[in-house]
């Protein structure tokens, strides 16, 4: 809770005194105006009264009645002016103090003062509804924070814990009463208050050791900066992802192994039955030789599959060097001998990348484009690059039939080619992501075929080279 401000309280008291002083002066001013407005008539009436042929007693009685009526009407005028102002002052004071229940009675739109009172009544209604909505939203937010499984910790500018939810209490295995006021260093999360982007951290809390997803943000309360730390347990999500990855791996391996082992088993059983026959049929040696060739071919295909899978799962870390995009594109395009690949020149750009991996990626994408173009009876493949503020975009446009099943584009070992391995695009995307880039394929909007786009970061690397 914030400490009282003596200087602020003194200033507010001074303002109240000055306002009240001005109200008292205004009351006297209204009274003097009322007295002044009737003074001429009263004096004239008394002068006429004394100049007439009235008795002395009558004169004094009538003069006294005139003066009393004069003062009474003046006081009534002051009251008629000041009472609504005092009512409005009380209402505004209540609004300032947060009390929105006061209303001005008898207010109507028939006159200006009534219209002002109606507007202040409407303001009180609006503020009351707004405050009620804010209280309900705040209560709902507190409930949501309390029941959520994500630990939320709030620290002040001195990195002292000011607020935490039940998940935070379970994580630290202590009630909030014992934790509030402790520093982030004492809780072991001091470094976490310096991160700018979501991160994954390994840490041992009293409530358990795991991998934690950490988010940090700043907010202000009472004009003072505060830290909000959100800590979520990633262990269950990671185990689920790992289980799904193993399931996908088993399905892929099981499918490929069955495709190779089933014919091998069938042919082996046929050869065994053939060798058991007595006497053996004519030409049995040719049958054995043919069966063994099939077994050898399937075994070699299975070996290639395992080699390709190992290659897909063991992509080495990129060895970064300065690479000229234009020279690399022209060199890769020259490797294609089935048709002439048109290279559309772009700006001279240098980036840091692994030239071997990047060349392999472009060869895979360009080969797919050429295959699709030739299958569709066309002979036009175009490649080029453009540079924006942050990235360089390399594009390859073909004139094939387009993408029929975009959901399976980057699924390992999925291929529509008769002799394809199904790892080219998956490996290419891994190379792009290892370079902090992206690889996308989509059907062209300006004609038949599809367009492959490789985006790689350039910004800081290029600046450093210059």
C-alpha cells in the first residue's frame, strides 16, 4: 500500500480552504447584489412614507416592514442562488471521493440549472456503471489468475515480490505470506527479469525441476514500473511432442520396412521351396538367380532409405561464410543440363551462410522445378532474387501442374515421383531453418506451375561486411 504524501495532503487542504473561501465571498457578493438591487426602492418608499401625512407610529411600522422584507428577499435570493451550487459541490466532492450514489433532486431540462444537474446525475450514473464493470472485471481477472496452472509473479522496481497466484505458491512450496517481500535473487529468478523475449530455462524450484517456459513483461502501477514474470511447466508438453515424434517415426520406419521385407520374405520362401524339390525343375538356377537379384535390390533400397533417414536427422551445424547470392544462383542454374534455367538478375547481396548446404538446398528446389516443368511438357524455369530491408528472397518459378497436396509437401519420405526419396524438400527446409530462414512453396497466381521462395536474413551480416 502506498505511503501518505504529506506535501500532497497539504496542497489538497489548501485548495479546499481556498475554494471554501471563494464560496463564502461569492455568498456575500450575491447578498450585496440582492441588497443593492432593492436599496433604491426601499429608500424611495421610506422617503415617500415620511413625506406623507402619516402618524409617526405608522411611519416607523411601515418602514420596519419594508426593511425586514428587503432583507428577507435578499437572503432568499442568496439562498436560491447558493443552495444549488452547494448541492452540485457536494455531488462533485462525492464523485471525487468515489461515491457515485448521490443524485440531485428535482432536476429537469426546463432550465439551465436543472439541465446542469441532470448532466451531473448522468455523469454519476456513467461513472457508477464504469466502476461496477471495472470491479467485476478485476474480480474475474483475479479468479482467472488464481485458478490458472501458470505461475505468475509480480515484482516491484526493487525486484521484491508483491503478488503471486496459487500456482506460484505451489511452485515455491510456500504460502504467499512468507514469500511476499522477498527479492528475485532470493527466489533464484533474478536473471529472468532481464529477458526480453520468451525463453526456455532449466531450473530447480522447491516444487519441482523441469524445463520452464519463461515470459517477462513490464507494467506500471501508480506510475512505478513493475515486473510480471510468467512461468509455465513445459515438461508435459515436451513429453507429448516426443511421444508423437516417436509415433511418426515408428509409422514411417514400419511402412518402409514392410515394403521391403514383405517381398524379401515371399521370395525367400519361394526359393526355399524350390531348393527342397527333388528333382529340381528345369531352369531352377535362373529362378534362384532372379529371386536373389530381387532380394539384393530390395535390400539395397532399404539401405538407401536408412542412409537417407540418417542424413535427414543428422544435419550438421552450418559453417558460416560470406556468400555472394548472385554468383551462387548462377552456379546452381548452370548445373542443370536438361533445360536452360533463366536467371533474372537482382542486387548484389552478400550473406553469411554455409555455401555447401545452401547450394544443396537450391539444387533440390531447382531440380524439383525442372522435373515438374518437363512432366507438364513445358521448358521454362525462372529463378531470381530480391532484397528488402531485412531479408533476401530467392524465388524459383516453374510451369508444372502445380501443388496438388500442399499439406504433405514437407512430410519426410512423401513423394509423388516414381523414383523419389521424399527427403529433398524436408532436408531443404531444415537447411533454411538452420540459417534462420524459411522455405515456402505455393501455386503461382500469374500462371500455371508453382513458386518456391527461400527467405534468408541479411541485415546485420551485410552491414558488418561493409
